[in-house]
C-alpha cells in the first residue's frame, strides 16, 4: 500500500483519473459497481433449486479421526473378542477380517426418548440425543489423512477442487454484505492446508476467511491483514478507490472475467469487514452465564468453547458456512482410550452449549450442525493400545436444520468394520448438505477447462429421508 500512497500524491494520478472518468469522490459509484459484481458470478439457474430446510451450516471438525466404535457405534462383541481374532462363526460376511480386536472400555447409554446409544464420554451431548441424527454408515476413500481431509472438504484428493463452503458461498452467497459467506475457525494447516477451505477455480470471493489456525488458541487468533493501524480509514478508502478504478478499467478492457470480478468484490468485502468483524471476535457482549455454559475460562473446554460461541455469533449475523476445527489431536495410534477421554472433555460441553444456545435463540431449526471427521478407527488394535485409520466405516451426526432428531441412520457389522445398511459415501454426504440448503448437487455447476464441474463430480445421492417434510 505504500507505493499506492506515494502514487496518490503525484501529478500523474490526475491524468489517470480523468482518463478513467472516475475520481476519489465517487465512492457511491464504486459501491454500486461492487454490488453489480457481487451478482455476476451467481449460477445461471434460479437458486435455491428446492425449498431449503436450513439457511446455514456449522461443521464441527474433529481432526485426526475419532473412533466410531468408542463413541457413537456401540459394538458389544468388541469386549467379548478383546485380544482375539474374529472367528468365522462370529463373522457373517464372508472371510473374517484380520487383526486382533481391541475392546472398548466405555459404557454406552440409551439417551433421550429416542434411546440413541451414546458413549459415556459425551455426557453433555447425550442430553441432546433427541435432536441428533447419528449416521453410522459413513465411508470414504483414502486411508491417509491428507487424502481423506481433501475428500471430506473438497470431494477430491487427486485434483484441485473448490471446498464445500466455497460451493455453498457460490450458490447462495452470504445473508449479509458485511461478512463473508464462508468462515473457517482454527483451520488445519496440514493435510491439504488451504485447499480444505479454498475456492480453486471458483471466484476468489468464495474462499473462506480464516480465523487463526488449528494449533493457535482461538483467544489469540487473528484475521490476517484485516486492518491497517498506520493509515486512517478515510485514506484507506481513497487508496482502495484508486485500486478499484484500475481493476474496473482492466475488467472493462478484458470483458467478462470472473477472476477480476471476484477480486473487486473481495476487496470491497475486506474493507467492510474492518468494521463488522472485530466486534464479533470479542466476548464483551456475552453474559457470564453464556460463557459458563460454553466452558469458557474453565480449563480444557475453553478453547473449543470459544470456537463454538464464535460459530454461533457468525451464524447469527448471516455467515452461510462456518467450520470450527480441533487441532490434530484425534489420531490415536497409541493410547486410544486415554486420548479419547482427554479430547471428549475438551469438546463435549461446548458442543452441547452450541446446540442449546442455537435452540434458545430460535436458530437451530434453520442451522444445520454437523459433527464429524475424515474417517474412523479400526476395531482392531495397533501398537498395543491404539487404533489405526479406518475409512471403510465411521460415524457422524447432524442436528437442527430440518433434520429428524432422535434418529440413527445406517449400520455397520457387529464389529464396526464396514457398513451393512444404507452406506453413505462422502459424495452422498456432500449431496445431502447441499440438499439441506435447497441446492441440487447435479445443477450447482461451474464451467471450467471445457466441462461442468460440481462438488460431487458424477456421484452422490442426497439422503432426503433424514429431513422432516416441509
């Protein structure tokens, strides 16, 4: 910006502005142009395609792969076969899988009126059992974290593709002009990094605004380059007007160019965010009771509590897709049981508080909350007391956003190795998320490199039966 500041005061800028027919005083014209650009990359078909069940999504991402058979998929046979190979008599699906079984020491309880079985490690979440739809038949591709994270976040681990939030931002935009449509809180820097929340070939304005990173406590997290304390806001506005004048001139000369359009729109949004976003990052407007409910200031729950509260505040202000991520702490190749005890304490209370807070504010019915990870863990043992990666079967859950609460969907075999009822692939999950927002995954496309691309590629079927009729 220093070079722009110097250029601002040279005589040559007068001739430039005269030739561009735009001066610094024309802020209103610039804003109007930005409004035009914001609608330039809307998909050609009218959106939403369908009547939506939800207005927004909050995704609670547990980085590393928590064990489904210890948390949401109760398998009593694991304890019976602890330390043993699975026998032919016990296995009903052909040749038994290899490896010695690791039993789960955790008790499961039937919770709520629905009787959904939830591990004792989630006592606070269990109180919301009748709001949950637990999907026990998830499966994905890629046994390495990098592959699985990219499949979860973009639908592809082999090509650069837009992330789920970017597709949703492209399809629906934000509910407010002063905040982005897609925000990621404490995103992972590894296993795909920025690709997990990037826009790829979609216009740049649809990539996420990142707050901090997974390894940084969210209380210390900042948004890069949000403000400039060395230059007053009016002067920043004048500098931006000059840059936007050049951008619009370049756009006019180039014709339709989604890249330039996205850049112009992103610059305008970034400037407005200087006013709207800093207040949301603070806790000053929250009551002591609310902070206590989320576990803020109370030991291990503090960090994820802050993330969940920020997710609620962002959703309340109209952000369309919000992701809150833990650090890479669920990868329990050793000490699985101890690791689960530690991590569940950190997230159980905040997640329950988020559901309760959304409900109290009348937001839960229009906000789809998802809990999940890139894959599950093996029913067999690794390194004496750990579990290995297991993309063949794992669990997620959803709540709010028109979901039928108190429901379990799909099932795995008696040991949790593979789905045996209503298997849901990652492409099916993505199709279902878009469906919840009123988007047909086969019609939400972007023309790139000679073909129409979509989040689900050529796959996926939405599980419409998970939702209440509207």
